[in-house]
C-alpha cells in the first residue's frame, strides 16, 4: 500500500549548511591572528580566551592551546615526548620564535627556576616581620640557653611583636632567613 504523499522532510535536513550563508569565511590563521596583539618586547600577546594563563583557540570542534597551535603552524607537530616552553617566560605569548620544544623535566626545571628567582627572602620579603638583627638575636638567645629554652620564648616574642611558637621557631631555624 503505497501512498502518493511523500514523508515529511525534517526542517533541519532541508536547511543549507552554515557555510552557505557565510560569504567570507575566515581561515584558521585569520581567526588566530585576530586575537593577537604585538607587544614592544616582541611577544605576541594572546587577547582571546585564556585558561590558567594560557591562550585557548577553537580549531574546528577542538579547543587547543594557542601557543601550541602557533608552534605547530611554524615548525610542524610537537615531537613525541616533548612539550612547549616559553623562552620569554610569558604564558600568553604565541610568538613561535619565543617557543621551544623541551622535555617535561626541562620545562619543570625552567618553571621552578623562574619561580625561585621571584621569591624574595629575608627582610626584602613583603611579609617579613623580623630584621636580620632580630633573627641573630633569637639564635644567640637560644644558643646561650644550651637547650634550656623554657620561659625564654614568650617574653622575646612579645618584645619582637611575633607569635611565640611559630615566629621564634621560624626565626631560629628557617633556612630562608639566611642572608
């Protein structure tokens, strides 16, 4: 029993594709560089979507790292077992000349080196409560007591304006308090 009527066509199937409506569809490269700002330092600042300090870029149906895409555009796929390191130390930079492929360990070492260089120690640290002289005084007081430190902490802490337990312990033992 065939009917003369055709089955109804879904309106979604009948719709032409999105590309049919777009006359000047930008390339991936045009879209990418539409999110880039040139810095005086030579860095290319990613001004698009950021996650964790790194730029993100939609490539087809995938969301990729902008700096990784820049590397692959310039040099080809990232070699197996390597990741991209920013030589300029700016996570948002997508200048391929500022990127290098390194091992995970090397990238970790560079990151740690950058972090340690930023850590201020001693009196120059913004949260420092003790001067170099205060630390020397704490150490001398405890050294002179020959292990019999009961009763020394509270008066000394009050005088220095710190908490007796943690402040004195850090002042006397913390290796970061060294010059």
